C-alpha cells in the first residue's frame, strides 16, 4: 500500500506491549505488516477485483467490513463495471479510517468513478441493505466467536439474491499435527519476509485471544446456517483461506 512505513513494532523492547490493537502505530505500518504476514494477500485482492466485475449489480451497495486501509475497497472499485453502485467501507478503528482515505486517494479511487462512504463503526452495528457484494477480509477472526453467526445471518438478510460474500481468514486445523506444521510454515513465511524470531514470538503473544481462528469446516457450516445456499473455499495458502458464499 502506498505510504505505508516499514513494520518494526515488535523489533525492540520498547515495541507494542499487551494485546494487539488497531491503533495509530499499527495503522501507520499496516500495509507493510499485512503484506509480510499474510500469505496470498495480494492474490485475494486481485480476485476480489475480478469478482466485483461479475457480481456487482446496478444500484446496489458493496460493503468492505473491517476495511483497514481500504485495499479491498479499492479492489472492488476497480472491478465494478455497472452504474450507480456504491461502496460502504467500515472500520471500528479511528486510526485506520483516518488513513484509509489517504490510501484510497493514492490508489486512484477517484478515477474509478465509484462513490465510497467511509464509516467509523463497529461492523456488528452496520446495517446491510441491498448488497450485491460484501467483503470480510481477515476481519471475522477479530469478532467474538459468539457474535459471528448472527453477524453472518444479518449480512445474508441484507443481500440481494445471488449476491456474493467473500470471507478471508486465518484458519486452524482440527488435526493438531497439521495445525502445528502450518503454524511453523507460516513462521517460515514471516522469516522469509525479514521478521525475526523475536518479532514473530512477540506478535503471536499479542494476538493471543484477540485473533481467534476457526477451522475451514466451521466457516463453511456457519455460512450455510446463516442462509447462504452455496459456499466453498476458493483460495488457500498455508493457514490462510478465502471463502466465497452465494446468497
């Protein structure tokens, strides 16, 4: 992402302490952080852009729930091919929303001709209305587990028939041997992107009980119970997966 500084938050002893939070310091480096931490992130954005060209219908609303710096918002805007569609981008972090507009401007959002509304809001309180495309890009994992089924059901209720939900998440594996293997492979990915073992350890401790992953089967069953008629994993790299569900 344009304008993002190098992530060194967990490098020294004066770095972030306590639980991870989306504060100003994280917002400042988030573009670099997610690129170096999430396998397949760039591919997910590219596919969201292509999906928007197919899924978004005239006069409908698209939602980027947990928009952070607006990367998925920009991908949707670039992909939309119909008239009078708009995007609502929501994040509960004022720091993220504060930097989102700058990121969208630097990414050329105005050139897409798509209207974007930014909201500083808890996504659990965001009304979903007349939606043809909803994106939860590495967001649901930060929502309390008990609130996840209701959130997905409310999203489904606010979607046009045939609308599409993209849900991207870090996942865990029910088999503890596989789970441990994929955790270590993910750490290797971070090491290859110049994170030290100390940085990896500190961030993992900070995310404990903040980022709570589910298995792929749990995600698919939850989507079906929320009322999505069709759901599948369409991309996976290591222990990061993206699911697509059709209303």
